C-alpha cells in the first residue's frame, strides 16, 4: 500500500524519489547516527504519492498543464503572471480528510516522544 506519510525510521537515501532529497538525507542520518549516540531530531515526511493524490483530488494536473501552455518560453516575460496563477490554484485547493488525519496522527506520535 502506498503511503501519504513516512516517518524517518522508514526512510533511507534510497527514498529520494518518494520523499525528496532533504527528507531522504534526514531519514538516513536518523537511522545511521542515532544508534551511535548522535542526536538527530525525529520527524516525518509527506510522500510524492501524497502530492500526486492532492493534484488528482483537486483536478489540478490538467489545469496546470493548460496554464503552462501559455508560458512564453522565449523570453519568459509572463513567468510572474503564470506563477501567480499556479500558486492560486494550489492555495484554493484542499487536503482530503484522509491526508489531514494521517498528518495529525504522525504529528501526535512525534509529539509524544
């Protein structure tokens, strides 16, 4: 089953494709250095699966594709305008209850440590 959230103890450097470089590095450090007495803060990461699900649930993929078709790729003179419109799409979108629940659960578990 694909996950929206992965805790650091589940993440290694091999998970870059799923959690990004910074989170993969943090997971790697947490897993390799904590056992050696080096204090690495625990945490969790949202996954690329969560991101793509967010896009799908908010019907953003096609909207972003259409928006980017209008980008002037010669001079990028309208980059600011296109960027503003893209940000608005994200800001007007919402997270699913399933995702919100998993974020709250991960945060609660992390806070309890």
